[in-house]
């Protein structure tokens, strides 16, 4: 289990390093500067947020931090696609590998969020509180099925 945690941490670190390399190689046009800034923020923050998730204070806090990682990875993936399509780098075909890694990381976090939310519902509700009854519990279960499902296609 520690090895899995380490592998994800290492993958996020390597992803952040690669994002830094991409942004430093981008054209310094107004569009290039703006997009590089956005990509740099969204592509490096999941590494730090994952560390925060590991030290979460509650199950809800853990899920929230996973969702932040998920959202940032999705944003980075979109910026990478734009950089490749524009192109804002000399060899856009070299972005294929980092785009594949972005896709895989998004799927990993989507699955982790689904699992964490299912465990929250199955183990007694939000954080350390009692399990909600009736429609509130059903709404949590429905939301956990909707959020990351699109990434499993």
C-alpha cells in the first residue's frame, strides 16, 4: 500500500516537472505567456494538494482535497491540448506522452473520489458524523456516481 502511495506521489512529481519543462519552452507571445502561467499553476498544484490529502483531518477533507487534484489535472489537460493544437511549442507532437499521463492521472483521481465517497456512505456518513438518512444519503451516492464517471469512458 505504501508503494502505491509512493508511485502516485512520484507520478505527480514527474508530471509537475514535465509541465514546468513545457511551460519554459513555450513561445513568449501574449497568448503563450498567459497559457504558460495557467498551465504552470494547474499542472503543478496536484502534487502539493495530494500531499495535503495524505494528511487530511477527516474523510470529507480527504475527498475535498482529492477533488481539488482532480479539477486541477483536468484543467492542465485542457491547457496542454490547447498548447499542442495552437502550437505554442516547437514540437507539439512531443506533448502526446504528457497528455496520456494527464488522462491517466485524471482517471486515477476520478476512481479514488468514487471509492472515497462510496466508503463515506458505506461507513457512516460525513467525516466522523453519523450516516445521513433518507434522501440526503441517496443524494451523496448519486453525486459520487456522477462526478468522475465521465472519465472512465
